[in-house]
C-alpha cells in the first residue's frame, strides 16, 4: 500500500490530505490561520504560522490515519498564489506575507502605468497590485531590508524552503507566471522587469517544471526517511489539472475565497483582448501549456461577509432558504467591489455597492443579490473567454465549497448559458497536486486516475428574454460604478 500526502495551503487555512494507491482521499486535516487586517485595510498572513500549521496538520494527518509512515512515497503542494513572502538567510520572515487580496501597492502600480503594455507583452498579466511584483516593491520600500541577502517567494517557495531545511529555493512555472516578473515566452525571470521594479533577480527562486523534484522532506524528523516533493502548482492550476482539463478549450471555475476561472488554451501563447490574463497552466515533463484566466476577488468571501460581518445568516447553507423566500421581482444587484474590480474590468479604485434597491428590499433580497453576484462575475469572465478563444463554451467544471450551493450553480448555468458540472469532490487543488505527485512517483497511471470523476449537472433553463434583462441590469450597475 502506497500513499501520497498533499498540502493545500489556501487563503483561509492549511489542509493536509492523505491519498491511497487508488487516488482516494483517506483522511483530511485542516487548520485555520489568522487573517491580519489593519486599519488601512492591508491584508496579511504570518508566514511562520502557516509553516507551523503545515507541520502540525501533516503530523496529525499521519498519526490519526494509523498507517505505516514508511508507505508514504511523495508530497504534492498547492498554494494560494500571489501572496508574497520576504525572508532572510536564516529563514526568518522580514514581514508578514502580503496576501493576494491586498491592494496596498496601488500607488506603486500607478508609477508603472506607462509600461503596462510592455509588462503585458512579457508576462501576459494586466498591470495590477494583485500581482507580486508591486507587492515586492512595496516590501522593499517599507521594510527596507539590509544590504545582505534576502529571499522573495510565493507560499509554495516559502514552504519548500522550510520543509527542506533551507536546502531548496524553488518554484514551479505556474506560480512564477503569476508574479508579473516572469517572461512566459522564454520561461525565465525577465531581467527587464526585475530592473524596472527594482527586484534583484538573485532574490528570486529557481523555476522548475511542475512535476520536478523540488527537494526532500521528513517534516522535521517526523518521518523515518525523507520523501520527494514531486508536484507543485498554484491552487487554481492544480484545480484545473485535478478537474482533468488537459485539452484545449476545457474550462473550470474554482470557488474559494475568490474565484479563478481558467481555460486551457493549449501549447501556444494567445493574447487576450477582453481583460483576461494569459499564464502558464503547467510544465510537465518539459511540455508547457497555457491558460486564459480571469480572477474575481470575492466569491466564497461574500458568503463569509453575510455570515460573519453582516450577521444575515448563521450558516452558509442558510442562503438557499433565504433566496427561495425572497421576492422574485426584486431587482437588487450587488457589485462586490470591496477591494476594486478585477477581471475583466481591472479597476482597483471603485468600491462595492448595492444597486436597484426598493422600499420592499429586505434581508432575503440582499442575500439573494449577494449570491447572484458570484455568478454574474464568473459569467463576465466566461463570456470574455468565449470571445478571446473563438470557442463556444459547452460546459464549465466547478469546484470549491460554494459549488455545493444548488441555487448558485443553476443561476451560473443560466447566466453563462452553458452546462455547469459541479464536482462531487471539493478539494480539487489538493487532488491535482496529489495526482501529479503520484503519477511522477509511479504510483498512479494518468488515464486510470482521471477516469472516475463525478459531477452534479446543471443545464441552462432561463428564457433568453429573462437572461437579457438580468444581464442588462448587471451591466448597468457596473457602468454606474465605473463612472
């Protein structure tokens, strides 16, 4: 019996999962970390807390699974992507990690407005404080690291560095392609952009294939012998891989705190003309594939906002009951631009609003508008993908906890005018890197491991006239906000 350990380090928590020789999840352990938000709205994480949680979850996972530790053969890692860490040669963080959601580098980004076309040509990314390049610049200017050596990395690099006892300083192409410092044509760090942003290229990790050996770990001596780290992908890329979207034109939407919508566009770079980014899906056994991607900042976070901040619901599932009790004629729209609008609008200066409320708009109608806003945002991205690719989207695969919301999935199918396949399994990021690590280790065969995926299927039911009225109302709200 062979096992694979998978770590999914996400925005809210660290998850450790154990997979058996057939790719089944045997056990899962979660541990949340603190969301550090200051009076300026800066969003941060403690890198040391994240690493400690990683070790603790893996130890608990193995101990409570009652397996022979010697049967664990490899580790895969998926991670929240653009979150940026800086640390010194002793492995000590010089600051809290700047979370992907954080827009503290907005003023810095404005300095580079004249270079946005060049930046897009090199990286495939729209100039934005969302990406690590400007976050790194902010850290340099505000932390003022000494003249000595320091390291930058996304969370994958930070975990690899710590798990290998500071012997491996690496990242994979999927994470590198999201930094806004990586040339996605040459697949190397761009010296031009590193110079432009004032980043020492030697402070960036070695970039590897996604199924390379990233080093070896025994989880601080917990295992009797070290195991290889064989699969590393940014969480959205890992979900694309785990969903089996390995062919050109296949699309998935991962609904976590935010949402990443990705389309596999094959082995050739394509430029988006409709507000999407182009990134590397992965590089496996030397073969690179590209993706169109659109990111929205608030998906599951909207449900948390309803629950924890507004107190309108007690549990996430309460949204469904509230929606079915709401007034179907109510026209309230929520545009959840709490930290600006991302794809396909890319405007970090606007802020959220409820639009179109009437005197009869009450609690249930606000909940309904909030849930529907997730589908509207994803539909905007899917429509942009269809225009950029020239393809008709026949289906989109979804995953993440909000994909269990039946109303949301049906509404997404209606707004996107396509079939939605909601995965029966939630943890597609963890599954993706576990499968990749297991295939690389020779535990799994690719064609067999992806043969048994299960989905809840939603077909478009909304009449075209109703759909048009709904979308017109959404677009009108967006235009009001952007004026």
